[in-house]
C-alpha cells in the first residue's frame, strides 16, 4: 500500500488548527460539542473540517491520540514494577490521575469506542492490563474473581467522584480509590453475588 502523501503546508496548518481547537472545545464542553463551533474556533470553514475529518469519531481519535499513547505508556511502566500488587496499584492510580487532569479522557471512558484508531489503542492497553491483573492474582495479592471488565466500576465511580468534588476537594478521589483497593485485596475478598460483565455487556453499558 503506498504511503499517504504529505499534506500541503496550508492543509497541514488547517489540520493542526482543527485538532488543537477540538481538544480545547472538547475539554470545555465534552465530546458532543458542535463541530461548527470547533471549525469556527480553528478559523476554518465547516467544509474544511469535514474534508479533513469526515466524522466526529475521526476528529475525536485525532484529538485524543496523545492521551491514548500516555495510557499505553502507563501500562508499560506498570509492567516494569516487580511487585505484582504495587504494579496493579500503580496502573490504576495513574489511569485515575490522567482522568482527573483531563476531562476528555473521562468522557472517552464513558463512550463506546469512537473509531478504529481508539479501539486499537485500547486493545493494546487492555492486553497489558490483563497481564498485570493475572500476575497480581497468581501472586495471591488481587482477589481471584476480579476481571478486567470490572475496572469499569472503578472508572465510573472515579468520574462520579470527580464530578461531585473537583471544585471543593480535588484530591478526594484518592480516598475513594484507597477504599476500593482495600476491597480488591485477596485477603479481604468474599464471594460476589453476581458474575462479572462480559466484554460485550460492558460495551452495551457504555453505549447506554
């Protein structure tokens, strides 16, 4: 397959302006902000936006590419930590820190994967996360009935706590997360009343 031709300088400037504007508008108003407002903020016509990004999902993927890369790096760093429990805690804490500092990531966590690019990045991150989870379980540190899909409970809880307390106690989410970690330790585990979500059920829940 031939490589994509480089964009003309004016087309590249428009692309950069649109991605920058999208990040700023999505951060302020969420991922469903009007695309015409993003085009206006970038100083281009709405037709120019659609020429570069035919769908909202394509624009979201471009706007969050660096954030998804950061998430992948966190998982890689976690794998380098020798202690299985500390590796797991580092992973979850860093993911929550990223979401606490970035509204776009919080919105993305509640949204069905918006593009093939985003889904690919998630699959890579999830493959590393599964290794971290299994390692912690095999070491007897993490409760054995916990699954990767259960991390959605942490994400949803975290986002709700952030929404309620970010202006009055911006670090309160760390207390919530510490309580969750205590419940995830194998020595604290009790049988769970219902099975975990399947991956398909998780996607359905995220779509609302």
